[in-house]
C-alpha cells in the first residue's frame, strides 16, 4: 500500500516537473552555434577581451548575478546564465581571465598553467555539445594521436613502458596485448568503466532533485536497487584493483591519473571515469588554452555582461536576514560594493566559507557542516621550460608521459608525503610531462622555432609554508634555491626520456603552491581544489554537496561540486547554472545531442544513397566502354591538388589489374564525366584510363 502511495506521489511530482519545465525558456539552442571563425592572432585584440581591467564605470547596470573567479566552472555558469537572458559580471583577481585555462608568455614562450588535454569531444559528445553552446561554436579542438598517454614505471632495476590508446575498442585491446596474463582483469575493469560512464548521470540527478528526496532514495535502498553506481562511487580503488589482479603494473594503469590521493583513499568510480574520459579520443584546444576564456567571454559580453580582471573580491556581503546581496572589490585603498541578487563563488569551498564570509557567519553550524564534508587537497608543483628548437629537433611528442618510480602507488605516495621538507626535493616519485607546443599545430605559427614543456607533480603545502607571508617574486634566495631543487630533479628526470632537451633550454620557471595561491587563488596551492578522497564520493555525501549553500542567494561552482579537471569544473558550472535558473540545463544539452545525432545519421544515409545511385550510373557507362574504369574519388584522404596530372593516394573502387599501384596518375583530359574542378572536389565519380 505504502509503495503504491509512493509511486503515485513520484508520478505526480514527475508530471508537475515536466509541466514546469515546458514553461522555461531554453538557454541552449542548435541555432546559436556558428561555424568557427579564423584564429585571432593579434595579441592586442585578445587582450581587450581577456584583460579588461576593473573600474567602477565598467560595471554593467542592473546585474542579475556576480561570479567570483573566472575559471572554467565560473565562466560556464556565467555563459549559461547569459544565454538564458541574465546579465552577469565575472570578477577575476589576476590580470588575465581564465583561471587554470589562462596562459602566460615569458621570453616568447607561451605556457598553459592547468590544461593538459581532455576527452569526450568526439562528434555529438555531451562535452562537445556543451563547449559549442557556451562558445557558440567558436572553439575548435585538435584530436591528439591515438597513443595519447605513455606510462613509464622507472624502477632502478627495470624500466617498463606502457602505451594507452584511445578508441572504442582499441583502448581495451591494447591493454590486453600488453598484459596477456590479465585479460580477464582488463575486461572486468572496462565493465566498471562502462557502468560508470553510463550511470554517472544518476549521481548528477542527486544534486539537482530536492535534497530530501535524494536522501530518501539513498537511505531507503531504492537508489541501490536502481543502479550499482551508488555503491561503486564509495568503492576503494585499491581493494577493487586487488580483487581484479595481483599485477602491480596493471594497478598503476587503472589509477595512473594522480591528483594527490593514493588509490587506497580514492574512489574506483572516479579513476575509471577518468580513463573512460579519453576512450573516444584525447583533444587539445586549437590556439591554446586561452581560447576557452577568450570565446566564453565574448558570449557573456554579447548578452550585456562583462568579465573584469584585477578585481580581487575581499568580502561576500550578507544582509541581516542571512542572504547574500553583493561583493566588495578592493581597488587600491578603496572598497567598491557591487550588488546583485545572485552571487556565485568559483574559488572553492574553503576560500568561500573561510575567507570571504564574515567571521560570525563562518562559525554557523550549517557552514561548518559543509566544510566538514571536504578536506583540503594536495598542492601542485609545476616546472615550465622553454626551448629554442622545434618539435622535430627535440624529438618531443604530443603524447603525455606519466612517470612513476614504483608500481606500488599507495606505499610510494605515503612515503613521499610523510617526508621532511629537506628530504622531499630529491625523492619525487611521480611526474607528468607534457609538451603543449607539440599538441597544438598553431604553435609554430604563433611562436615559430620555439617549444615548451610543462612538468607537474604533487607536493605538501607545508613544505613551502615558511614563505607564506612573503611577496611574489620577492620571497628570498632560500625560497628560490629550495624550489629549484624540485625543478632540477624533475627536469633531469625528463631529460632521461628526452635527452635533446638540455642543450636547447633557454627559459625555466617553477610554480610552487604559493605561486598557485597568488595567481590562481588555489587554497593551499591545490589546483585540483578540495581533496578527492573516498568519503567525498559516497553517494550521500554527493547528494549533500551541491551548489546551493546555507547562505541564501550564494552558490558554489567549479571542481568542488563534482570532480576535478576541466571537464569536472565545467560540469560544476552547468550544475550551478541549473540551480540558479531553477532549470536543469542538461535536458537541453541532451536534446541537442540527440537532435544532432539524428541529423548526422540522416545526412549520412542520404549521402550513401546518392553515392550508390551515382555508382550504378558509372557502372553502366563503364560496361558499355570497357576502356574506362570507375573509381570512387571520395575515398582518398590525401587529395593534393587539382591541376594537370592529379595524384590520388589509396583510390578505391573497380581498380584495374596488376598494373595498378597505390598511386594512380589521373589525366584531367581523360575524365569524361567531370565537368569542373568543383565537381571533383564534391566527390563526383570519375573514369580512369587503364
């Protein structure tokens, strides 16, 4: 009886929700996406977009929302709300917009500070649809080689190299080839990946439905009955790995995306989701990471909003009733108050609650309860190196290299993070090496003859804590010497794998946790924000950790809402916009994705029918004239020119006898059915003389 009542209530609620959603205007539409324009290479024009300095005169009138910090989470929320007709102001304390997506240039070298690559950008992928909407189609991506990651276990006695490939089937098949004795373990892990990828939206729904309903579904067992994802999210990665295989090298493959948490303290679901993220390919933004904030800013401006830099927010203003109504921006000695009915903080839960709220609000039990759900993440250390040489001269690759000193990640990370400040620099156990200039084909156009490398590792904030109260670039000789001990060890490690780097090095800088705090507003230097420990991903914790806060009108966005990385932060922005607009924008994204998929399928079917019809005609003509051989010129990928004798590689169709080779010379005068060069370009059929 009670079950029947519950089901009736759910149906009534679902029906009411559906009716309510139909009344809401959609922020996302297929029509808003335009063909991408040419890459903007004029730095002055780019600076006008990305480096708009804060002044009171530039504050838009009648604001609907203020977003603090211009990372991808905040920019996504701002752009989504802008497309829904809201006027949004984004405030950034640094002198350039973008957060971890911004770039900086030193001595002619351009460096990305936080974006290395990301996935799920294949045609009609949800992330691709989302990026197209918040940039209106202006952001282009370069697909990286199929071998997108290399994992190197660099133990002293024996080095092992493993390749990670993208591809729906290739990723799994390649791992089976490399681990022939653990085929079943690989298959089981890929089943976990499949469940995670398909059912992760259920965890997103927990953050969008009323919290009381989400907790009821979890505590009653209904959620577990519907899907195993709710149990999987709280599964210990090391326990799952041990259950699958005893091969420690394969354990590393299953958990190699390090974010400061050893596998024994991390969620198997998150590790599986990260690997699955690249199953359909790895991508890099064409023109570099700054293209992301560059195009999102234009969308915000188009709808009456603005993105202003050099605008450090010192306080979130809260009225006597406990509702946020604005922020205070420090401009010289002046504190400028800006008011709006909605305040979105993208600087992380710890910075928001512990630094931007008044002390009397910070101590409230409901605020402390939210803080207790999280713990600060591990800090990052980065080395930026510039070389006066091209990719070919250095023998560097677009593939990212993940280095490990041991295949026991739990013991390795525990040992390192328990070391003293003096021991740590020479005992770094893991590192990521990436070459942004090799990933982006426009790099040699924008910075000819130059290459750059970024090395990333995780460190303890406490090792650098002694210099917390010093000023940037004036922290003293001891600080410089200490950070360069880390940098030198990491660079030497990279040179073992790319020996030509050392002689061409002309610039090097290291970013410590204090650097990350100064330029990126990262709490304790953690670029991945709050810790990604296992407890954070328990289903009940995920249901409670939402964009709404105990302070009315104050919302959170970014990596702390769902997970780390560019994709995780972007989803944090979409969830935040959904909460503010009181409308799940994912519905629009999924509908657009389905519409595009159906459109592409229709076009492909139409093209196939046209092709079949044309070949029927050409086959008839060739049968009446045996000296002509029909060839499908749609097939070749390497069409090189359409003048004089045209060479087409890899022609398919009815190709002649033994005299045919992979390359065929096509005499333009001999093509009896081609009327023009344009006809050839549009893949019309041709005839070839044997």
